[in-house]
């Protein structure tokens, strides 16, 4: 479900390298057993993003299954966005996307919880006069000094999001080294700031040349956007963030309730 781009040379993982087996006595359909094992191999990293799965004939012969059964298993994973068929290349594992729930958490924490081993590149960490949009969001006087942090968030060395955050300058110190090894909200909690709620908007637009360059996307690519004002347990606005995410790697999840 999420399109990807791949380098022309990728490692090939032969089916024989995977521990695959089907239980013919099980009531679970054979194609589903195979699909679930391949999905587990992808989730566990035995099949890495961009790697080749091998063709249907090899897999069918290895497991003693018919080609239609193997084809059905592969089709299921293609439909789930885990595999992609490429003409002249074969069946490949796609790059993992992130489905982020709508909760007051940091991207670093969400990626770590998903087992994606996030890393951070701090591009800008300084104090300076804030634009009117920022001071209005944080309830500060115009041109007030704020802490400005720009970061690139990556998983497995691949850019996922470009994050711009603004905080009141007297709120806390944010050493670059700590920002590279931890999420912003974790640092805030470490300094005694209790986050309580946030006002957030999600959208989409074409990326700027700078954003697309940082995220490894073609010029003008569609990006997901998020703006958020976070409040502490005393009701003070303590952080204003404007983030852009690669639409090919990222989704937001909402839980909707029926009003009585």
C-alpha cells in the first residue's frame, strides 16, 4: 500500500535460507500459513527491505506446494503492502511504513516501540527571535527568544521525517548530544515537565526543495504535515512543532467513536 524506491542492486534471500514449513493437518489454509511465516520473516528482519524473495517455482518446490498456493500467499502480502512484484526483477520486500496512532507521543518513541531503531540528525539547535506564528502558538510576546530545533528522523539510515520544534527559551536546555540519542518529549519529562494535552492538525502538501532534498524524495513530492501545540499539566504551551513526513513511509491512524 506504500510505494517505494529501490537501489538497482539488492541482496537476494533464497527461500532455503528461511525456516518455512506448512502443517497439512492444520485447518488453516496452506497459503495463509505460508503468508504468515513470510510476514513474520519480514517483521523480524530475516527478509530485509529491498531483498528479493525468490520466484514461485523455487518456493513451491521447496515446500511441496502448488504454484497457485504460493501465488495466493504472495498476493496476500502484496495486498498488505509488504511485498511488491517488479517486472524484470522479481518479488521484493518493500520498505516498512509507520502507522502512527493519534496520541500525545513523540515520533522517536513510536518508532522505537515499532522496533524500527530510530536515529536523529540534529540540523539546527539554537536560540533566536520567533516568527509571529510561533509566539502566538506559545503565548509569548512578539519577537521573543525561543529555542529552535530542526531535526531529521531516520530509521535504518533512511529519512522518515523532518521535524521543526520551538520551545520557550527558559523552559529547559536541549544539548545536541541528548537530542541525537533521545526523543524530545523524553527529554522534557526528564527535566520535570509533565505533558498533558496537545492541539494538533494533520494535512498534506507538496514538499519544498529543501524538504524533499532532506527526505530523499523527488522535487515536489507529496508530504504529510503535522502542526502541534503541546501543553503541560499546568496548561502552559510548552512546545510548538511543524513536521513533514514521507507519505510513502508514513500514515496516521485515527480511532473514531460514534456520538451518542
